[in-house]
C-alpha cells in the first residue's frame, strides 16, 4: 500500500474512533446526569425578585410567563421589562396582572440603551425596580414547574456560591425548522455541555437561568460590565469566578420554546450561537467538528474505503449512539418517538454548514439588527 494511501486510511480510522468515542461519551454523560441526586429544595429561603426581559409576543409567551406566576414559593416579585411601550409582549403581562392580582408584578418600559446588547440594557433598566436581594434572571421562552424557584435559589445559602444556572430542553413548535432548531439544542449543544461537565468543567452558564445575590452582582461591576458582550451569560460567570465564588449547575431543567418560522431564521440563530462559541473558544473552536459524531464517522468511512470489521464496528457505534441521543430526550414525551428520525442527516449536515460559516464571518443577526463581533466578543452594531 502506498504511503499516502496508508496515511489516509489511518486518518479515516482515527475519525471513526473519535466519532465512536464521542458518541459513547455523550450517551454516558446523559445517563449520569439523569441519575443525579434529588433536587435540593429548602422552604426557608429569602424573598426573590425574578427579572424577565421581554421583546415581542413569541409563541407560548403567556403560558411561559404564567408558569413563573404559579411558584410554590413564599415571597417573590416579578419584574417584566420592555424597551418599547407598544411591545406586543405587554398584552400577556396585563393578562397575568388581572389573573394574579395578589402577586407583585412590576412592568418597566424604558427605551434607554446602555450598550449594544439589548437584553442586558433591558436588565439594567429593570433592576432598579427589583425589591429583593436574591435575583433570578430567566429568558422569556422558559417554562418551569412550581418548584423552580425553591430549587434554583437553594444553593445560594452557601456564601461561597456566586451564581446558579441550569441546563434546559428545547420544545419545538410544529414547524420543521423549529424541530431542527430543537434538535440543535437537545442533540448537540446540551450533550456537548454534559460531556464537558462529566470531565469536571464548571464554567457553563446559561441565560435560561441566572440566579445570584445582589451584592455579588455589584461586586462584579453590575450588568453594565457586560452590556456590550455577545456572550453575556458567559461573561457573568467569568466575573463571578474572578471574585472567587463558585458556579453551581442546578439539577433543575426548564423547558424553552424553540420557534423558527423559516430556514433563514434558523440559520441566523445558529450562526449567532456558533459565533458565541467561536468567541469563547478561539483556539479550540475548529476542533468542535470532532463532536459532530455522525458526519465525522461518515468522513472516516469514506477515507478508509474499507469494509474491514473494525470500520463497521466503529461506524455502528457512532450511528447507534447518535440515534440514542436523538431518542433519549423524547422518552416520556407526547407524540411519536420516531417522528423526527428522518431529520437526523439534515440536522447534522446543517450543523456542519453553520460551523463552517461561523469560521469565516464575524457578523450576526439578533432581533432584526446586524452586529459585528470582534475577537473579544464585543458587539458593534451595523444596522
């Protein structure tokens, strides 16, 4: 066998081996996570202010916000914020005020911008109306159970804990693009977070839940310190670490509605998310491809051009674990468990395309506006 041909074969086998190993690790990480200890909940907890920045009447908004009005928790306040007095999200908030008159609900309408990150600008405007010292920031698409606040705030009893965050699961609206978007989160992003967690990584932070004390927020410079950053949640976590406090990944897992009305909407979101990862992992980002287990296995099979038993075994492991990750989060869900099985190759092909594009662009779209993101993750508005 010519030396060059042998080298290509070895590279192909290596691709197959890495794909099989990563798929196996993703499956193991998901199983270990499911076997975590019971949620830590304590009833005697200080009062909480929940901050919910809003922008538009996205699908399921009323039900998502309503889930925060039904918390089995002693004393808490809800603060909703918009930058436009005509924002359609305010209709849902007014319905909640009428339905829960005894619940303290504040509405902040403030168009002032404190940086290029509109969500953080909204939070800066809102926090002045927060009454309590324990703050919970949660995205508008989050849906939670009545035990949510009791669980996610419990770790803050430990003064060494500076921030509590959560994983989340995506729930798609009926659109095929929404289902592909949910697969991105449930079948690639969350598994990759769990693999890192399995090996002891403690730096993951998600905007789906950010729970901290007011004095910790002040110690790290407040929201103003991250008002221009794309990866605002990561920046918050990095600053908490910098002042010597721990980040706790809660076992609680909220749901998040994934609504993508078109392929353009889907790719814009995913390029933004990938660009965020590019900012956070400038050196290792090109190697993220090794976490695309099925495309990597297909590449390995093509390079080996062999029907040897080892090739079949490694490819089979990669394929089986990929399907297992696809099915794992669908167990105990309503609807046919195999309904989206045919989307796996399209999902993985699109994942490769989004990753490839994010290698060569610094521009993103967010809420209809275009930004350029520099090497430090700072957003510069273009339109």
